[in-house]
C-alpha cells in the first residue's frame, strides 16, 4: 500500500502547517493585538487540539487534489480524497488502514483492479502507508508548534463570516514572490483557524472544523485482507 500520488499528502500537510499559525484584527477578541501576538495565540489553540476535520481543494504541480479527513489524536481517522480522476475512501483505526478505492487507484498499486475496485481493503496491521501520512495529528501539530513567527512576515486583511462565525484575517508574505497564505481565525478566545487560502506552488483552500469533536470511527465489517490477495 504505497500510493504513487504523494503530492496529496505533501499539499495537505503543507497547507495545514501554513494555515494554522497566525491572525490579525482591529476589533473583537483580538482588539489592539499585533498580528504576531495573535499568531502565538492561534498556534497555541491549534496545537492543543485533540481532533479536527480538514476539508481542502488544492492544486499542486498542476494536479487537482481534494480531501476531507476527520482526525483524532489517538490515530483514528476517516475521510475521502480525489486526485484528478482517481478517488478513494479511507479509515484508520487501532493501527490498521482500510481503503475503498476506484479501479484506477488499484491499477497504480499493481493489484487486480477488477477484484478490489470499490471494495474495502484492509492493509497489513501497523503499516499506515497512506493514511498515516495525513492522519497523524501529533505529527501535523508538532510541525506547527515548531514554526517561527516573525512580525515582518504578516499583514492584516479583512476577515470573513464562515458558517456564521466572525473571523479576523492576516496574510503571510514571508515569500510573496512564491505565493501568499491568507488565514481566517475565529474572533474568539478559541482562536481556531477556520480557513486558509493559498497561492503559489500549492493553490487553493483548506477549511478546519469539528474542533475537539468525538468522532465515531469504526472498521468496515466487510473488508478484504490485503495479505490474502494474489
């Protein structure tokens, strides 16, 4: 289970890390605070999450990638993704990975697409080759907590109302020639990042929701053990 569409995970992790580090405001909870001060508060809020849902539509190296993933700190995760004409659903629970993908995906993996296409396939226990790359919440949040925040790299932008929540906004201009990242953060003590809009090498939108929710994730009952496939 070693997918060749690694651009999916690279784009998602990059967008998540860049999209959860700062915000700015002229009113509300963040009134009077400089962008770099708010950056610290937003980062603290995101890096202590026990669970979150990520929804994204990105373009990287000309490839369109969409992903929805509900991730918990205990390693459980479920969601779906598409990459150009390829699509799959996934579940990760108790150290085991399950995939239900279309025939194109399995052709790329060297398996009999007609045999496994559209069916839940259970990977070898402990081998999280696909979902392990974007279902490890500790790894993602750990990368965010190590990022440096420099005052000169941020500027305030207008906030937006997202699903009824007022947000404040900031733009990361650390490498404006390569692209920018616009961040929209809940204008409240929670300081959660709700949306990240990127330009440059990876373009598109990533949205965050279901903060610290209890996800009811269970293994599919009819999964086929990959080790039993010829």
